[in-house]
């Protein structure tokens, strides 16, 4: 079993319960960790035998582009798509962070972290 991580994927998106959040948008950071068997890829040196991190990044960006009220919904969609499209992946951890959230205080970010196993 091996691990592939994508750290601090920067995305501008429009998530949130407030109407203003849907109009103005905000900065987000997404961290992704997937576990998969990387034994075959280490032998063959072929992209087809591993989890393509370009594909992972594309999934994150596409799902972040779909407006949701809750970060939990975005995290669930990211997990579902990865399991659906990348059959080598056995476990996923995703963190979706809203930078400078509009919560009436000096908070750097709020984070929703989720994990799932196949």
C-alpha cells in the first residue's frame, strides 16, 4: 500500500449558506490523501498502473466548482468521484478549508475533514 498526497490545492469557489457567499466567493484550500497499491507502478514505471495525481486534481477542481451550502457536501462528492473513477484507490482523506470565513471573528480558516474506505 502506498500514499499519494496533494497539499493545499488552491481554488476560488462559491460555497456557503449566505447569499453573499454565492455571489462574492472565497478562497479555499483542499488537501487530499489517497491510499492505493503502488507495487505494480513501481515495477512497470507506467502511469496506467498508478493513481494519476493530475486526475485527482481535476476531480477536486471540478467538484469545488459546483456550489454547495456545506463543505461536507463538497467533501462527499470528491470522495465519491475518486472511488468511482480511480479503481486503485482504497482509502481517501479530504480536507476542505475555507480561508478567512465570514463568521464574525478573526479566524484564519475553517476546515471540514472527511475520510472513507472502499
